């Protein structure tokens, strides 16, 4: 798995130091990921985030990252890989986030979220968990309608499969420059675990 700073060609030191903000994601495979990355870059230049579906939204930890990582790995073994199918372009009206909804896979993601959002990873999230794939966020109010229509058209034109298999999850940490680092990944339903970066508070 390629970490956020490696995707940008940056060293870890460029990221400006880590902050107490962690999340759990599942990266979308190619060729769908490449299309979504290009669309996000078109709408929000310089965004740099790799296409993913979020399992646990960003949260501060009240425990050590090692303990949280152990919780991730333990829970991942109890779930099996599953298929996720993307639906249409939608909009969260409160936050003006443009996203892709899910036709299949939302139930499995909610089950993972609910099991993981407790113990060492527990957090009182500000929004109800709604499985989705973000396309654009942090927009100016006058951009929302135009960008929503652009995203809708681009998605209608996408000619390839709109589904993929979720087989692993990646534990990530944010930095002062808002570059997310991949700390480790776990296979679902297996003991396959890979540490990608040292776990640091």
C-alpha cells in the first residue's frame, strides 16, 4: 500500500509532524481509483487524497496508537471480504460534500463501523455514519451546484465496472499539513497484517 506522502513524492518529514487524528479506510482498486482520483483533483485541485471508502471517520485517540491498532487487527479478522457497488452522485446538504452513494456493501460497512467504534477506537462522531465515497468537499457555496453537476456527468460517462471487493482495511494518521499517512493494513477474515509506518502518538 502506498502512503499519502509517498503518493505525492514527499518524505515523511515534509508532512510537518503527526497529529492525534486517526481513521480507518479501505482503498479503492484500479482502474476505478484512478478515475475517482482524477475527478477529485479536477474539482478540488491539490486535494491529493487517494480514493477510498471510510470505515471509521477521523478521530482523536484516548489510548496509544499501538492499542488502537491491535483493536483494528482483532476486529478485521472477524469480518469476511465483501463486494461494494457504487451508486449515483449525491450531496450532503449540511456540509456540501459531494459523494457517491452505495448500492451494495453499506450494510457490511455499518457492521464494521459499529463494532470498531468502541473500546480503544470509540469516538462520539459529530455525524451519523453514512457509508459513501467522497468526491469533493470544502467547497465554496457558489461552487456546489456546478461541481455537483460536473461530477454527475463525469460519473455517467465512466465506462467500466463500478464495483470492487473490499478485502483489507488501512489504519491512517493525519499530519499538520493534512497529508494522511498509512500506518498499517489488515486483511479481512485473515491474520494478514502489514505495518507500514511506526505507530506514534
